[in-house]
């Protein structure tokens, strides 16, 4: 925060209300406390191989090596809101036996493997762990509140110091008696201010009206949009009977519901753009910042046609795109093997980028009508119920 305030331009500091600047930095650098949503807890189960070599109720002759029996794995999914990085922090008041779990997206995941079906014991163990998490988060929340309460004072002091420094600089220049050399203004892109998840706020405008570049989608927001889509597929996987008869349009509508919940109604479906109607479109200030197309897997030729269709919807200004592939017919491993080959054979393919998700790929493509203009394309493949 100090570095950012220290790098603010002279016009920004002297031509903007100090109170609005304070509001901006307080919003940007405040920490969102973690809140557990107990009403949204879900559970799943499946087979698991459980090591019983150290359990004396089993007749194991060699306890020096693992001995596995088929048991049951029960997984609890606990949704939360707030800054997930806080799970890595220890409050000043802490236990020597802190809670342990897995943070996956916006959920806490607790896994229990059992060889018996003792429901009361499993529930009581989960309740104890959840209570430990809540107690820890309560302590963290107290310190988060203390931290947030100090930000405005620190911001105000630093902005005032920056203003004083710049005013003194102006006084030096005026005292030298020479005209000031005019600086050329270099326009830069900015992350769209209308994409209102818990994102970095936009600096308040200065009183003058300089050139305003086109809105672009920051890579963090791009990743968040894709995570919202992926989380919706997890819902489909957990409730397959509810989605097995849905077609492409119905599945797309569920993605739009989730995206509009995050992006305040800026996500639309079947929207005219450039040369056709794209499946998912997110706009800011009346300009497109994200375009996606949804298709069922029909083979490499169908994928190539889908890429042509997506590129036909992308205008020169569109730089963040996605292709969502739903698979109901082939084995998922076959689909994941064929996607990269089909993509590389496309005429607009330029290069492949590193991308971690197991069923996702990321590429750089050239725009259809301008080989020098690049766009980012993420291909996500989902095995949907059928």
C-alpha cells in the first residue's frame, strides 16, 4: 500500500479528493474475514482402501507392512466466504492442536475413511473439527477487524505526505524560472471496474478527463470466471440425476445463473456479437471482456468447427475467451487426448501455455482477421451426467 501511494502520479494526488483516495485504498487493502456457511454443508461417499495393519481388531500377521481392506470414504464439503489466505495464518491466541483440513476453491474439505458404519462417531468427529475451525476463525476475525480499523489512518497520513512532497516539488520548479517540459501521455489498459466480485477497486477519477483506454479483463478475474464455471460442473457431478436430461442450452443457463450471481447481471447468453450469437458473454461499460462457447463433444472435427465459431464471435478487441466441452459419449481420457491435437491443427493456433487443471488446456490464438492480434483461449472439458 505504501509503495502504491508513493508511486501515484502528481495529477492523481493533487487533482483527486483525498477522501476518495482514502476510500479507494481502504477498500483495496482491507481483508475480508472468513465466514463458514454451515447451511451449505454437503457430503459425499465412496469406496476407499483402508490400512488396518495397526488395528488389533484385525488378524494381521505382519504389521510391519500395510494391510488394506475395502472401507468407505466420507467427504464433507464446507463452503466459506472471505480471503482463503487467512487459513494459512495463525492468530496471536492459538491452540497447539490447530484444525487441519484441505482448502479447495471456496470450500473446506474433510475426509474420513472407515471400515464400519458408525454414523454417530463420524458425525461427532466432524463436528469437533468444524468447531475447532470456527473457534480459530473467530480469533482471526478479531485481528482482521483490528487490522482493518487502522488502514484509514495510515492511508490518510501517507497521502498527505505524498501531497506535501509533490507541492514542494512544484514550488522548486516554479522557483527555477524555466518553463516546464511537457510530458507525453502514454495510455495504458486497466482492469474493468464494473466486474464487482471482491476485486481491487478502481482509483477515483481525477477532475480532468484524460484519454480512457478500452476495458480489459484482468487475468485474476479471467481465472475466477473459469473457476465459477468449474464449480458449477462439480455441482452437476454431485447431483447427476438433476442434469442428465439437460441439453446444451439448459446447461449453459446454469452457468449464467452462477456468473450473474458474481457479476451483477453482466453475463448474458445467446448474445449477438460481431458475426453471431455467442453462448456466454460478460460486458463492462458496454464492451465485451469475456466470451465463451459451449459444445458437446462430437470429435476433433466438431471441436475445430467450435473454434471457428468462437473466433467468428470474437471481435478485434476481445482477448479473453473460453471453449466449454461437455462429454457424454466418449471416455473422458479419450477426449482429453484428442483435444490438444485438434487445437494445434487449427489455422489460428500459435502456442500452448502452462495450465494446471487436469481437464483444461490454455492456448494463444491469433484473431481470425488480424494475425498480429492475439487472444487467450482456455478449453475446459467436463464429463457431464448422461
